[in-house]
C-alpha cells in the first residue's frame, strides 16, 4: 500500500513551521505562515499553524477568524475543532470550549490534548460523570503505543498516506498488536486494498476472536468484496451479543440489499428508525430501498423525513431529485438555495444540494440556472476526487498491445464454458438499465445489478502495490494458463450464484466492464456481451448532471467526460478488431425509435426466443437500483433523447472536446 512521494515545497514549509512552534517561536512563525498562505491560501496545515500561533500570541479573535475560514474548506478536520476549543478556553468560555472539543473527539478519538482539556473543563463545571468518561478515554489512549495513537489520529483525519507507514513499521518492529493490526486493516479498507484488509482482519480474529470491533470491520470488508452471505454470517454473531446495536443492524441491512433482499432490508431499516426516530441517515437508507422496489411515494416521505431531521442534509435533497419524476415545491427550492450558500455547510452537502438545485431548475425550464448549479456541483465534486485520466488511457493502450487477435487465437477454448452471463456494459447513462429491463423481462433471464466480481478478479491480477501508471494488468493476462482461466471463470459463476433464483441466464450490468472484455472473453468464452451506446452529447450531458453514489469520477468535468468517451470509443474499436462479432452494439436512439426491432435483434444475439414481455418491459416490477429505476417502469419515451439541446449555449466546450467522437460513435 505504501507510496513514497518527494516532499513538496509546501510540505517542507509546514514541517519547518511546526518545529518552530514546538520551540515556542510563535512571533517568528506567524509572518512566515502568512507569507506561505499568500501562495497556498487554502492549505489546511498552514491555516492551522497560523491559528495556533495567533492563539499563543493572544490574538484570539484573529485565531477564531482563521478557524472559521478553515471550516468552510475542511469542516471535518478534527484539529480545527480542537484548536477552536483551546481558543474558547483562553476566553474562559467553558461551554463553547466543551462543545468544540467534543466535536473534535467525535471526529478523531485519538486526541489526547482534547481529552485532557475536557477532563479539566468537566471538573471545573462540576460534571463528575462526564469527567470520569473523559478520564477513561484518556487512560485508554495513554495505554496505547504512541505510534499507534499518532497513526490513529492521522487516519481519523483522512491522512492515510501518513498513517499507513507509521503503523506498518510499528508492526514490523513489534509483532502482532491487535489495535495496530485493526488500524492497518481499516487503512487498507479506506484505500480499497481489500485483500490486505481481509487478510489482516482474519489473522486478527484468529488471535482475538472476541474483538467485536474487528469482526464488525471484517463484515464491512466482506460487503465491499460483494460477499454478502459471509458478511451476514459475521454480523449475525455480533447481533447475537448486541441485537439492538444500530451499526450492526446497518451492516445486516446493507448485506440484504446486496443480495437483492430489499423487502428484508426495509424491515430492518423500519425497526431501526422506530428505535432512532431522530436519525437522518436511517430514513435516507430506507428511502433508497423503497425506491429500488418501486415504492416511490413512501421513498419520498422517507427522504423528506431525512431532510427534516437535518435541514442541511444535501444527500436527502439529491435523493429526491434523483427520483426523476419528483418535483420540488417553490418553498423547497428557496430553502435549498439558502442552505447551499451557508458558510458552514459541509462540502459533500453543498455539492449534493447543487445537483438537486440543478435538477429543480431544469424541471422548471430554467436551463441557465440549472447549468449554473450543475457546473458548480461538478467543480465541487471534482475538487475532492483524485481522478487521473492517464490511468484509464494507459490501461487502454495496454489492452490494445496485449489483447490482439493473435493473443486470443492462441487461447481459443479457454475458460469456463458456461453460457449463463449476459454482460451489458458501456458508459453510465447510456441506456444500459433499459436494456437490462428488456432482457430481465424474458422468462429465461435473471436481472441482478451492477456486479463487482470482474473488478475483483482484475484487482487480483494487478496484485498488491500496483503502480496505476505502470500496472501489472493487463500484461498479467499473458501469465495465465488454461487452467487459470477455467478456474477464474468458474469462480465468477460461483460467486454470482447468490444473486440468482434459478433462471438459465443472468445479467451483469456493471458499465465499467467494457475495459475488461478481453478478460471476460478468456474466462467466459460463451458469455454474451452487449455494448450500450448513446449519442455522445446526450450521454456526456446526462453524466454531467448525475451525482453518482460512488465511482465514475471521470464524470465531473467537461474535459474529463469527453476524454473518457473518446477513449471508450478507441477501446471498443479495438475489441471489434481483436474479437470480431463478439460484442453486440446497441444504440440507445435505435431502441427508442424502433423498440420491437431492437428487442428482436438483442434476443437473436442472445439466442433467446421472442417474448412479448420484453417489449412490455415497463410492466416488470423487479427491483432496479440505478438512477433510471423509475424510467424503466414506464413505457419508452423520446423526451430524454435531446435534453442536452436546452443547454446548448453552455455545451460548446463539450462539443469541442468530443471532436470526431460526435460522428464516429456510429462507426
């Protein structure tokens, strides 16, 4: 997991200023920090350094102003709230100090200075019970090795790159230490290195079987690996000990959703909500499950309850907007706009509100206001992700280099011969949910959802410590044997069996699988592969106004989405050359314009008899988890084909960036 980068100029400046602060040189630090902030005005560490020195120099109002500026940028940074608490202590405002310090330790429990100060404040205010609790927390921290405390603190504030080597080195030097092992596993989980997380937690539970927090982490890791049945087994052990625990019940509901048992998940969420009626996250999760099974009016009520419980809860408003058929009232639009501009709003809440406001104004026919909010939401979302387009482009070049027609010819007949899977892939918002609904309306085909199993196999083939700009995969495909391909194909069929109910064929609708068609062909040579394609302007615009629950980080900027679409066309052209006739291309506009002809073409490719239910797909009441869940429960309509034209005055940069993709997408 470790990645070592050269220290930047700002990092060197921060380290030097911290050393000077430790020596008490605050009068020297303050002007230096101000100078560096002129160059990096939003640097978190420099702002904190400035606030600390301002406090030590008695400039409390200036320090609080610096912290307020920080909060607009980094509301979840624990040391901001700790420092604010120290400022209130200097002002002899015990109540405000306690409040700020509690915020700090709730974000980051590994803050000895905060706990120590809380002990004194509680004793000063004659709050013996809370003083005793603070002493207990402080004693726990003092019993841990300093390196583990430091790494835990860094992890809590999201500084994974700094925390990981500290705790790893500690384990190398000191052997197995339960808290350090759990921390390293949590870091691996946060970095999506799921193999490491799983191995560490399994080893830890062998050492300490009754370590409940580790078992909880293990259940979460299994869910991330799409191993929901095993996750339920782990969480059942936890619930047997503490059946009322909301965290455990949340994991259980998440696993049930993953298995497609949405009605069971709804029961769990309803029971949780009855026990925690002031919650805002439980009604949100409940709303998602209700939406999936088509209980839209109840989902609306649930989302509105989440927004009422926390008025700045951006995800609740976006979830309402994401229902597509929902329309906000005038009062709701005004309230959202006011909350979105509040100086203390969290970044995630703000961009969720921006996308919701974009949808609200688009529904009213105000394209200019809608685009303003969509553009702002994309910029805010893009600011927090680490999307690097070169990673995908490097992978595409490598796929073309490795996966040639000769490569596949030499491996003819490899893999598991099972014909069960039908892969529907392409870009998000390209009509794949419609194709899934059409096929899942056939008596022989099971609709599942976007399965992560191919991605997990890819991660295994990449191996640990992979450099994304010089990846082992797809070059590692050359190392596979015929037996490996058969084993991995069988593994895919075995792992996905839990989502099926007995029909001969099933759908995997993970759009990003288009990157791995070569792998799919090697492992599952008799699988069907359908490329869901949509006009580039319609597809890219639809992505730009969609806030995804996770992933799809390429979709939050005009240049990024255009570049991604062009590379997608390049890669699909390569698959056509290397595997001629292997992939069926289905153009979304063709499906909309001539549904029955398109349905017959798709069924012929899948070697399925025509069934009228596939044309009447909207009558299928199956669960649908994607943003198009409501649309595919309605007869097909043309209104969505050219929605981007209302926004044409602002989309010229997208046209330019797409270039010849505007015509060659039909090639």
